[in-house]
C-alpha cells in the first residue's frame, strides 16, 4: 500500500502506533517499525529529558527503520519541562514527532528548523484545520471511539473522516476504533491516508504491560469502556473496572465535581503499577471501544501483516466484485 502517509514518513504500511503513557517504550516502538509501520516512543513516559534521549538511543539499536516520539501537552498535577523534552527530541535527531493535547504551535519553529515532520492529534475538524493552518504536516483525526481524550463533541469517525477528506489538504490518519483490516480498508475508503492504533498495539506480545491486562482486554466487549472526567469537561475513555466505576459514581453526585475528589483514584502512578503488577483494580488505564474487536495477542509483525492482508483482500476482492464492469 502506498499513500501520502507512507510516502511522507518513509514507512512500508500506512499504520502508526500512537503514543501511549507507560506503553510507548523502545521495545514496542521498534517492533512496530520493524514490521513496516511507524512506532512511537512516548516522551513523557520517561521521567526526564535525559532519560528520553537514552530511550531513543535504545530504540535506534533495535531498529534501523523510521520511528517517532510523542509529546503530549496537557495540564498536569506536577509541572512538566516541555521545552526541555522538545529540545531533547531535536538533539536526538528524531525526524517525526506526534503532538497531542494543547496547541503545538509554540514548538513548531524548533521542530521545523530541525526538519521534523509534525503529526498533531485532533478530535474535531476545526482543530484539524487549525493544525493545518499553523504548519503541521499531518493530523491524526480522533473519533469518539478512541481511548484517552476524545474531546467534548462526541462525533464518531463515520462523520469525522469524510469531513476531513473534504476540508483538509494535508494527509491525515484515522484514529479511534481501528484494529483490523476492515478498519484500514474503511479508513482509506473514507479518505484517510492511514490509521493510528493505540489500544490494539497494547494487546501485542511486545507491549510492556502485564499479561493479566492484555487478557482482560481480549475478553472484553465493545461495552467495556467508561467515560470519566465528563463533569470536568476533560472527557477520557478508559477501561471499565471498579476504579473507573467509582469515578463515574462520584461525578454523578449532586453538585460540582472537584478534581480533588477523584485524584486519589486516577493518579498516573497507579496506572503504571497496574501495568507492572497485573492488579486490574489498582488504577485506571486508557482503552478504546476497539477492545470489542480484539481476540488474540499477536506479535506486532503478525498483527500488521494480518491487517494489511485483510485490507488488501477487501479492497481487491470484496469491494472490487461489487462494481460491475
């Protein structure tokens, strides 16, 4: 498959592994890149910019294919030295960056001067157009199905992707609800140039999370996610466990929800401990509705090869046979 995404990023298949807190380490990113996709190291998973440089160096030892770094710009309990992380990315010679969260415009001059391609994650068409206007090279359009923060518009990819195809000039990825060849074929049919997968790559052999977590996601249905932080206008989609249900219950109570009311339940360090220990009620973790489509734990190479094969069969055979000569 050749699309604007594969051409711009120098990859074999139009499949990108999105940045994921605690998950986007060198091992997973290199496995995705070696399989022909684009692996992404999650910058802020590393405790310091110096640690990020070491993680990038480790990834380079594991692959000679292109890979990227994610920089997510969000309000945090503890201040983050974003400028130092951005400089570490530049100093490491990275040529592709995925940004998410707030407007990445303050970092674009630094990245552009270093010849870096910037992919910005957007949950609406207006944000996608803004990203195009300020100079991002590509956007990842996140539908309401996605894990993490889907925005506040609640618009699914069946609407977002055709709108993006109509209005954007730069290449764009479909993100949210993608996990198999049908999803790739559908995304391409709706105008996307490739797909961005997070949750699906969590359930691979190379993902650095406990087998209990992976198996729980294999066993899950499309109904096993929860929307939290709705009352705070900072919606996040996470896996439905007892902790997520407690958060939803607190938010449903009369009166204004204060973040302090739920902070002990949602601390990021607890999510990391959950991934390490396999204690499924230790904290929360991001997961998209695509868990309903996940039924095995393949290697990244097996997964990407299967997705591409299925998509090509759908495009060449099933769809081709529906059109009369």
